């Protein structure tokens, strides 16, 4: 299952894992950046729960397809 969900959109991966608890981590560069494109699964890790083996938690590390520097200039509306 791990390889099947790598690089798929995050929404599709969460839909496929709806029976499990999902922990989401977003990987982003340091600084002021804006994520562009689709949020995709970069890594999937299944962890055993402390409660028991039936209850497994899934950890998804996700990231955007690309990043652009955030603009520090205020955006002006066209009159």
C-alpha cells in the first residue's frame, strides 16, 4: 500500500485511508514561500498504535509540486 499512494494527491490518499487515523505533516522550505500546484504525498508510514494492532495510525508527509517566493509588496486591486 505504501508505494501505491506515493505522489498521489493528498485528498485522494486521505480518501483511500479513511478507515484509519491519519497524521499529516507538510514539508515546506524555510522562509516565506507560497505552495503552488497540488499537495502530494511524499512519504507514507504506517505506525502501530499503543492501543493494539488493529488500530494503526498512518503518517503522511506531503508537499506542494512547487514553491514560489512570497511577495512582500502589497497587492493592489485594479480600479
